[in-house]
C-alpha cells in the first residue's frame, strides 16, 4: 500500500492509502463508479488538499465526474491538480481505456504521473 506524505509541513504525516480500486477504475473503467466512490470515501486520506474533493464526491456520489477522481488521484500522489496536470492524466486514462497497442504505454505513463 503506498504511503502519501503531506507537503504542508516539515513534520509531514504519512497516510496509507490504497489506490488499487481507484487506479483500476481510471485505467479500465471497472469496478463500477459507485463502488469506487464508496471505497474512496471509506478510505479517506487526511491530506488537507484532498478535503474539497471528498466533499464534492460525497455530494455527487456515483455522478462524480471522472475529472474529479483524476484530480483526487493526483493530489493523493502529492502532485498538483492544476488544469494542465488533470488534462494530461485524463488523456493518458483515455488512451489506456481505449486498449490496443497503446494501452501498455498509457499504463506506464499513468504510473509515472502518479508515483
């Protein structure tokens, strides 16, 4: 299970977060979004940067846009969820979900973006 470190202070808190379900959904479109949302809300990170995403996900449930989940994934990886980063990761996710010859490269690119 990856460890996420908050960059908000010198004595950062380490928070164990299981990305398996979220990554599987983003890369494969499976499991169903409702299941992913339940898991994400159940296993919340305490990173302050993630709080607004969790509030939005609570309100929207299974109607949460994929872009929100992508932005949350970036934040949980300790990255910025700015427009450029979210769009770049969304393009990678789209390539992975499309399958074919580009899938393996897209999955590797995804892993690099969220490591």
